[in-house]
C-alpha cells in the first residue's frame, strides 16, 4: 500500500532533518528499513536514538529533546501520559516475541525450548546466560517472567548477565563463555545475530504480552505527527512484520499463571 504522502516528496535527497525519536533497541532493525521510506514519502528524515524503554522514558520525563517515544511495552508510555509528558496515551503499533538464542557451538539447542536449560544446569554446563535488565527493559521483564513460569529463575540466576538494553543482551549472548540468552525476535532475525547462531520462539503464555506502544511527547512538532501517522499505517505494519513484530490485531490470549512473578 502506497502512503498518501508518497507524492509529496519523491526522493530522500529533498528530506529535511526530522524529529528526534526515542526507540526501544529491539526496533532498530525494523526502523533502519523504515527511516528511508518515511524520508522518501513524507520529506521528513526522522532521527532515532535507541535504548531500553524504561531508560528512554526516564529521559523524556527529565526533559530530553525527544518528540516521540516508541516503547517495547505499554507501562513506559502510560506513566509518561499520567505525568503529563505526552500528548495522549498513544497507540499500540506492534507485538513483540521473546526468542531463545544460542550461538554456534553452544551446548544449548534452542529447538528444545527453555526446558533444554534444565539438564544443562544440572550438569553444571551453564556458565553465562544473557537477558536484558528486567528493571528497565520490557524484554528483560518478559525473560524473567518466562523463567519463573518454568521455575528456572533461581537455578539460572547465578549465571545471568544483564544487558542494559535488549541489544546489549543480544551481544552478551554471543560472547565467549555464554551458552545463549533470551532476546527479541526482531534481533534474532537480524543478519548480525542470525549469522552467529540459531533461535526458537518462547511460548507467549509464559510471559505478559510485549505490546509496543508509541506516543508523541509534549514537544512534538507537526513533522513528528506526520511520522506517527506513517508508523501507524499498513505499510509500516508490513515492514514491522518482516522483522518479527506482529500487528496489534494479533494480540495473544494471555494465560500465564496469576501466581507467576
């Protein structure tokens, strides 16, 4: 589907420097494809800064010059909206998936799922296992929830290495001594990671849904509003889908036990 903006500016060479947008690190592969499309079709060249959603939200609250936040969760946006830092409560634009990744040569076979960690832990074959920081990164929270759901958290905890963002966790999962890690599906699909190992998707019932929400900040310009319109378009949804990010209509039924943390 061609955007209504497609005829406005036909080439990226005419694009003006656009708004600075804070984006969850899991979105980087998709947004690297999206950025030139937005530039070509709107004449606006958005700039993206990546990090953990919680850290980015804190920067917005402290006055960082972001005009929009694309978070990998909803709570980061909700807190900002309640404090008056965004124009409104924003929009869910994608659903992420958690993936179990193992580098080539690892004793961990992702095809066996998270249960494959259990015998390796018992045999003392797990040195390091990477996840994002649950305190600031939505994929880190989902990782902790999934491991707790299977009662693997306590046994694995001494071996965990925490990335400040899911992108750093993905890097840690490939370092020497690491048996693997829990990463974003979007990153597992990226050439940088797929060339270095294999992955399997973690069942969605093991953790809360990774509903990605975006919102304009109070300082948002008309250009930021146009970028938001593009990011909520069917064309954007198709790009996100190629990077493992489902459309919001694909929201799974969440059946994780209420007693799980």
